[in-house]
C-alpha cells in the first residue's frame, strides 16, 4: 500500500476536482485558486509564500481533526482541541472553516478521497487476485482510509455522524454506500463472486469489534476474520478452481 503521505498527495489531486469551500456565502473550488485569510475576510492573492503557509496551516488543522476523530471520538472535535493539537491559534479554525460541521465535513471528504486513491492502487495490484490475505488487507485499507490501526475509530466516527447535523449525516451516508461499492469493485477484480461489499464490511466490523475483543491485535484479527469469511463464502469449490 502507498504511504499515508503519498495517499494524501493523491487525494489532493482528487480533491482539486471535488472539494468546495464557502466564502462570503458562495461556493468556490477549494483548490482552483489560493486564498489568504485576513481580518476582513478571504482574499484571492498571488503571493506564493502566503499560499503555502495557508495550505500548510489547513493541512495541520485537518490532520489534527482526523487524529481526534479516530483516537478520541467525534465529541472531542472542538475548535480549542483542534487548535491545541494542530499548534495554531484557536481563531485560525474559524478563519478557514465557517463552522465545526464544515471542518468535520472537510475531513470526511479527505477520507473519501484517500479511499479513492487506495482503490485505484489496489486495482493495479496482481497479488490481490492471488492471495485472499492480500485481498482482506486491501478491503481493510479501503474501509479505514489507510488507518488500519484505527479501524474502531473509523467505525465510531461513522456511527457518531448520525448524531450530527443533517448535512454531515447525509454526506457520511453517501460515503458509506460508496465504500460498499468500492469493496464490490475490489471483489470483482479479485474474482470473488460469492460475497459482496456489504458482507465484507460486516465481516470487518464484526471481526474488529467482537472477535478481536480487547485483548487481541485488532489489525491481524480483522484481516484474519475477513479471510475466514471469504473461505466460508467461497467454499470447497474454490480449492479445485
């Protein structure tokens, strides 16, 4: 699998096509132009150093938010907590994101873009066709958006989104269905015909929360659980193929 840094770079390319920011009540392509925030609001400028500083600050804020979502849960995402973890002034959060909800939405957009990058790479990997453990690991990477160790955090954040504002609920619901479709695409690539994305997602959730319990390594246990599920689904016939 690509490193997280490379996945983020690839997701930036995808976000250039898909992500929007709201400024002065209007939606703008987030990466089609650069913005520097001042006390008077957002102004489009051509000052490269300022653009780079703004981009770096946004990246720090979003990484801090993702870390909080995965490690401490949705309720931990406040302007103060994010600023402390990102090492930026609390006021910076409000400069770049009009609300807590918009900040969290941006992070889920990042998850989705990274997920797309992971699928793109997985569909080029011949090992996934040959080895069910490779396939299981790839599905786990898809579901966790590259954060294998925090599979429970991803599940928790997805569940917590149901308690958030309607716009965020709708976004996460759509991304859930798209994640299932991504798993379906991976299964098709691997030649799996007796299990679908919903079933594999269920196997991941069940293995990580139930089988792993609290005393087993969650990543290996989850991958093993998905492999076992695939073996049961495909049955003895797969051994003769």
